[in-house]
C-alpha cells in the first residue's frame, strides 16, 4: 500500500467511524450507546492518525515542518483519546476497580476523563490546523478542505476553554449530557465532510501519478 492509498483508506475509515459515532450517541440504550461510541471513536483516531501521516509525507519540502507538527500532534491525540476509551471499555465496563477509582475514571460530563477527552480533541484540532497550513490548494474542493482544516483552530480553542471555565458541572445531570451530545454531533457534521474531501484529495493525487 502506497502513501496515497493509505491516505484514502484512512480518510474513509475516519469518515465511516465518525458517522457510526454520530448515530450510536443517539441510541436509547445508554450502555450499548457508550460501548459503540467508544469503539467507533478508537477507529476515528486510527483513521485520523493514518491521514495525518499521509499528509505529512506528501507535504511540499518548504512546508514539511507544519505537516510534521500536525502528524506528531495526531499521535498525541491518538494516545489521549484511546487512554480514555480503552479504559471505559475495560476497567469501567467490567467494574474491575475500587468504587472510588471507578467514580474518578468513568466518562461523564465534567469529570477527569471527560476533560481529558476534550483535551485530546483540542490536540487533534491543532493537528488539523497545522496540516491545513502545509497545504497548497489547487482546486475548489482543496480550498474548502484547507479552509475547514484551518477552522479547526476554533474547535481547539473551545475544547480547551470548556474544561478550564468549568462549563460542565460534573454531576452527570441531563443538561450536561444533552449539551455534550449536541457539541459532539456538531463536530461530526464538520469532520465527516472534511474526511470525505481528504479521501478525494488523495484519490486525485493517486490518479495523477
């Protein structure tokens, strides 16, 4: 598999996993919703990491620093996010820890792991922003893709400010949960088109070689 093929596969993986994530968040069975959401999010992170690597190796020589920084940040995002979700799918789901430990590591709005998750998406957004800086768009779709990547800086700012300003109470209330779901659904509506544009970008690159 060459770099451009990996870019396409990674982009479609991220897009499909994000769509699944958006759907599973709305399931009425909260236990099943959580399991599927965490699992699909792990595939989002894997797809995005592969996508960042493909952009980094294909960046112009004079823009590789920005693309490489984006790739490194994608790796950090992968670690943060999967620490949260793997913990939910193992230790928390099985209840294999003391009650006070489980209370601390269970993913709920306003809690430690919820804030860690937001920080992970802040890092991802910064990664997307720097990858956008490395691009030199030649078509309308590429300009849209780059614009959406640069706009990710807004998500980075909001993701870091929400926990710093303590906008979620952390008591597991329905209001916190609803606002959290709405924010994530909005992010999905942003990221799916971006991933589809990225898949088209690498498909075009592969066809031109």
